């Protein structure tokens, strides 16, 4: 792990965190990652705090948070008085959204299971329950 005084190039920080260089530039443009110092050559120069922040962003994305939600989480993480409550609230909202998505996927899965179960796998296409269900005006 780089120390606070370590200076990393964009390529090095990208490989350390496991994100693309373009992703880092995008996060900078979006304000999720502070603008880094520049060397005399113009190259970006990152420190250990940037590595920590990028890992935070990447892990939050892996959990399904949007970039806007991640922006809010980053702001809340700096709020010593009320930040933890806000973080918990946003994590609960994300969890609720995931549960709703799972329920919807289970409903879709059951519908598809029923169609596959009803299809004999042979015969005329117009007799296929799967094709009929997909062609009906209201599913």
C-alpha cells in the first residue's frame, strides 16, 4: 500500500486499484476524485488518499450504488456529526432496491419457467406457448 507521501502515476494507481485510466479521468471530471497535483511534465500525481477513495468508489459500484449515490456517500463519510446515519439510510435504500429487483427477477423467472414447462418442444410454431405468450398484446 502506498504511503501518504508516495507519488503515483495514473497508470500505477489504475493497476493498484484495478480500474481503467479512463475511469479515473472520468471520476475526476465528475468530481468524485479530487483533481490531482501535476508534475512539471503535466503528468498527474496521486497519493495514498486517492487509492483509498478509488477503492471506496469501486466497491460502492460493486454493491450497486450509482455514481450520484456514491457522491452522497463520500460527502457523508466526511460528516463527523451525522454522516453514519446518512450512510446507513442510503445503504438501506440500496438494499430495498436490490430486494425489489430480486422479487421482480423471481417473478420473471417463474413466468419463464411456466412457459418452458408448458412447451412440448416440438410441433407447429403457432402452437408454441412461449411464442404465443411473446406475441400476445398483453403479457
